[in-house]
C-alpha cells in the first residue's frame, strides 16, 4: 500500500517536512542515506526568527547566541557590527539535525536511516522510490530534501545538473578549541554570553571566509562561486594560516570537508505532478549570506502543507507549492542575489562597503541586520541605498564602476 508521502533526506528540510506532515495525519516515511548523528559541512548559524517556524524548544541543541559579527575587509580592517539584542544562534549540525529528526518521529513519521535512494520513478497514480539496498517504496508524493546533489531532482528531470555560476564550493572544518580562546576571539561588546560570528572578505574572489563559535569548537570555512574555485585550495591554506597567526591558536583540520552550495537562489522549477523539491535541492539558500537552514525548514513545511491540502481537496496540485514560496521567499531571495552581486563583485566593493560601515553607525546597523537576517532583504536594499546616496554618494558611484 502506498504511503501518503516519502521524504528523501533527513536534514532540516526533510525533518521539518516530515514533522509537519505527521502532525496533519499523513503517513510519512523519511529515507536518510546516513546514520545520525552525521557530520554536515555547514557553518551552523541561523536567524532568531527561525524559532517562530517551530512548535518546540530548540534550546537543548543551541551552542551559542550571537549579538552580531566581526567583519574583516580585504585589507584587514575590522568592523564590529553588533546590537544589544539576539541576532542569531549557532548549532552543531550533527546534534541539530538528529534533534529535528526525533521531533519528526514524535509526530508519527517513520525514519529509515543508512538507506541511499538511487532513483525515483513518477507514475500516473504514485511515485516509486528505489534504494541501493534493493528496497522499493511507493507513495502518493515524494519530497526531495536530499541537498544540492539531489537524486530526486535528477531522477525526475527537474535539475539534472547545476551550472557553475549557480553553485559555490566551500572548505569547512569543525576546529576543536578551548572555550576561553573561542570567547577571546569572538566576544562581542555585551559580555561573554553573546559572541560574534566572524566574516572575512578578500580571501578569494566572489566569496568569503567565516568563523562561527560553538561551545568547544569553531566552524572555520572559506567558499566562493565555482568559476573561481580553482584557487580555493591555496586560498584556504592562506586563510587558515592567517587565522592562526592573528589569534595565536593552532587549527586542527583533521575533519576538513568540502561542500557545494547553491548560491543563485531558487531554481526555476521545483515541482512535477507528484514531486516537490525543498531546501538546498531547490536552491533555497541566501546568495548574500549563505544562510540555508531557515529556508530549508520553511520550504519543508510549505511542501507538507501543500501535500496535505491536495489530499484534502483544498489544493489542485503541487504547483500550489511554487505559488506559496514564490509569493514571499522567492522575492526576497531575488533581492539577496542582487545584494550578493553588489557585494562580491570585486575586492574594491568589499573594501568600500567595509569602509562605509566602519565610519557610519547606520550602515553598521544595516550590515548587522543583513548578516543576521533580522529584516527583509527588500527593506534592507532600500535602506542601504538611501543611506549610501545621502551620506556616501561618491563611494556608491565608485562601487558601480
């Protein structure tokens, strides 16, 4: 007998989708390739408003609260962009993802791990999901929450491959570190309980580096758009050496990993008649900041709502999913792409923006809001442009030429 829904992938998008679907009474199976807890290459940060999407407390898996960021320009200028309020959270993805999966199970979703999906066949009345171990499952709908290398997307022909200019490549490592060193490096102006994430411009063309504090480690990473990735390995080595020298610490890269990240916003088509793509599989990542966890959870929940509404006769088809995410998230991520193109266009622009922020508290506030996802990108674009034209017109002109 076919299930109502199969979710391929047990990350935040898949777990959020499965929990929401289970809460609505759907028969849900999650198929996850690995065995949780599994390490996921990710900075592990997200905006405070993510908690508004969830109906449960995530404090057990929060590593740190942040109050803003330290931004380093290509020349090494350090700009402290903070606010006396919560601007974000950091988590270890291994713990966070497993926690979300357990929350999905609490609502009746069945989770099958250590099972790799190798193909999806869409038929007129059902979807057949084929696994590497020989198992086959059927369902009325399938959600592809299996990341940027989505087998679901390839199988159903939505996204056979990503173009190089749509994708980024990153090196990332969870670097063990004494908590006192983490606090010394990332402490903000509001006490030891509110740390800062760190963002580094200029280490690579069309990219940036980062340091996100956790309780006993930092996530250290560097990434760029794929066309510039030929220099990424050398840039990563230089970035790590610079971090060690600046902070007087030794960086252990024993768990270094590489990852691909969609960086041009959502793909044009995210559904077929019985399949829906969510999270990274659909390109739901902010091009300006690289934030993806918020959009993963949001898109997973929208997909679950649509599948339920179809089953109840309140939606005509999966295209309702595209209608819903495009009405808000799609517009915002288009603006994020505009901001990313402006910021990462050149080291000159990175330096000019950091220079404006260093000398203008209003621009610093906008940068804090941008990096923390505290305000809509559309609102921030207008606010930043107005401030630049009013107080930094010549700098603004230089950024355009």
